[in-house]
């Protein structure tokens, strides 16, 4: 699986956070991972670890987003955009292996695929301000 495919799966897992909490969220993530065809044990562990790592920092990430996205509260952001931004902020702030430019570019690409017409420019604007 490519890094982009892995990131897409993480996005889909993070998107579930807006609809489920606690035990239900953990169960939904396990169900999602079980449905991925052709996933290796290493990829499974990577996805689960990355999801859990982001979830551990989600309050800090949301605080960063609240301060960066002037005029936009977390509750006002679209669920797709919020999931993408959480992943990108995690990569920018807590993952030294991913260059900031790559994190921003990949977030914009996710927004093009899953977000509305305005999502890519919104994502790019917030992340550029953060960078």
C-alpha cells in the first residue's frame, strides 16, 4: 500500500470520530480495518498506531486549529475538512519523517477527493498559516 493509500485509510478512520465516541469508535475502527482487502499485518499495525497516535493528540490539535483558523471554530468546520486538518496538523507537528510541504500537499489532495469545492483552498489556507 502506498503512503497516499495509507493516509486515505487514516482519513476514513478519523472521519468516524465525528460520529462515534469511546468504545463505539474503537469498534468502528476495528470493523473498518477488517474490511480492507489485501492489508498486511504491518499495514494494519501502522494504521491502528497512527490513528491512536492522532487520537491521543486530538485535543492539542483542535486547540492549534482553533487558534490558527481565525473565524472558524472546530464545531463550524465541515467534518471532512476537520478530519483532514487533524491528520495534517499531526504530521506537521508530531511526525518528523513527513516534511511540512508534503503534509500540506497530501491534505489538499485528500480535500480534492473527499471535500467540497471550497475544501482544498480552505485546507491550504489553514495549513499555510500554521506552517
